[in-house]
């Protein structure tokens, strides 16, 4: 979800994508952060899976709302969707998605 949200804010135009090495670095970072989180470690596999699926579902709904608003050219809805995505990433992962960059080392401020 972090990579998809990052793309919404930082990638302009068709055909552009986050390079695979950078995507892999971000995934490694997220896994490491989750592995250090005591709440995650205490949760059962079932709870961890459910939490991951709910994060993914919520993120996809937000990005879908953004894409729908963008297709319609509805700037107020675009702004609302972007604010929702930004808040979701901040609340879920503690990141301001507008202030990070994806590099070969992963996310950097």
C-alpha cells in the first residue's frame, strides 16, 4: 500500500513506475519495521493476516476513489481522496507520503 500511495503522489504520466530494486527495498524496510513491532509479534498469524488484508482493502478503496475522481476531472474529490490517502498512510505507518522518496535503499526523507 505504501508503494501504491507513493505512486499516486509522486509519479506523473503513463508508463512510469517505481524501479523494481526500489520496490524491493521498501518491502524489506516495511517487513523489518513490522518484525520489530511488539504488537505484531504478539498477534496470531490469523490476526496478522486479517490486519494486512484490512490495510490493503482500505488502501485500495482510497486509491480507487482517487482514480475515479481523476478520471472525472473532479478536483474537489481529487483533493479529498489525496487527503484520505495521506492520512491513511500517516495513521497506518507513521509516514508523511508527501515527504518521502523511494530510492534503491528504500524510503528516505
